[in-house]
C-alpha cells in the first residue's frame, strides 16, 4: 500500500463506519478496486484504523459518553440497584454488547465469520438485500417516540440486532439503528445509541483481531515496520476526521429523511458489483 491507497481506504472507513451501508463491505470492495493484495499488513490496517472512527464518537459525544446518573435512585432500591442506577448508561451499553460477545466468539471459533469475510459476492448480495429492506423499514419501524425509555430489555434486543451485522455487507450501523427503531426509539435516538454501542463493540473486535495477528496460529508481525506504522497512524487520523464529519451529517439527515436514500444507494452498488462478477469481470481497476 502506498500513501494514496492508505488515504483512500481510511476515507472509505471514516465515511461508512457509521452510515448504514457497511464499512467492512466497502473496504473489501475498495481493496479489490485498487487491486491491493490482502497481505498481513493490509488486514491489520483495515482492522486497526477502526480505532480512529471509534474515537470520533467519544470526541463528538464526550459530554454524554462520560457521564454518571447522579439523580436519586428509586425509593426502596437495593445497593446493587442504586449502583446500576448511577452507572445506568454504561450498564445499558454492556447489556447491548453481550450478544455480540457470545455470538461473535462462537463465529470466530467455528471460522464462520472468516469464511464470509473478504467475499465480494456475499458483500454485494447483502448490500442489495439490506437496500431493499431499507426502502420499507421507515414504514415498518418509524413510529418511535422521544418519551420511549431505553430499558435493559430494549438494549439487549438492540444487541441481538447488532449480531446480524457479522455478515459482511449488512452494516452494523443499519442493524443497530433498525433494532432501536423496532424498540420504538426515534431515528435520532436509535442512531446515537448505535454510535455509543460501536465503542465497546468495535474496540473489542479490533483488540481480538490484533491479538490474533500477533499471537494466533498464523501470527505474523513482520508487517510492523516503521513505514507501515506511519501508514497506520495516517489512516487512523484520516478515519477519525472523516467519521467525525460523517456522523454529524448523518444524524440530521436520518432524522429528516429516513433510510430510503441509503437503500437506493446500496441496491445500485450491490447490483453493479453482481453484474460485473456474473459477466466474468474483475473489480480491480488494473488486472
């Protein structure tokens, strides 16, 4: 990878991490379009630059992310209930995060997730399927209310929706936002909780993949040269800045217009890729 390819992939990651169009799928497509070989460094790069996008959530929402509930606990609350009341925000994140831990661990151990990763065909099909669904999801789940509380049960169900995004091309953002809307949250509230949930989820997934790169059965740290580490730093910075801008724009756009435009985009991109593949063409710009 050269500097230009580094910047392009980081821009794609920053733009798509929090949009409902699948960041993993778009990075796979971009890598194929640029003709970049899937080396240990490239795999590490696409994993680690997610840290940049994750940090953008903490930066943009820092006042809401670093918070405790100092209101009095409900009358008659036990010491544990009082503690959970104070740490309510983080407790709900943990509850929503648990399904991804369990199902993600099983998927990793069985190799099911890795079999789907890097498959352009799977990405294209899921882009189309998800796009068709998004044309109608506002009508199906658009009745949210600002008065709807985020309970433990609702948080857990959103976490179950998030697990669907382990299939490349689905989009973690789409799955969790739709999950929130299905629990009667508004589009804005669902999107913001999706951003918050991305922090523990993506941090854990990134840490697991990095550990496997260094200590797994096929560990290979030969990619960790000075030049490559500079590329990683550049990629993280670019992903951070782009994700920061994309999030601010996306929340307002989603609250006003809904999912339909993203659905149309997904269908167009997915069908274009499938047609290329079905007609025997390569995605690489230079073969």
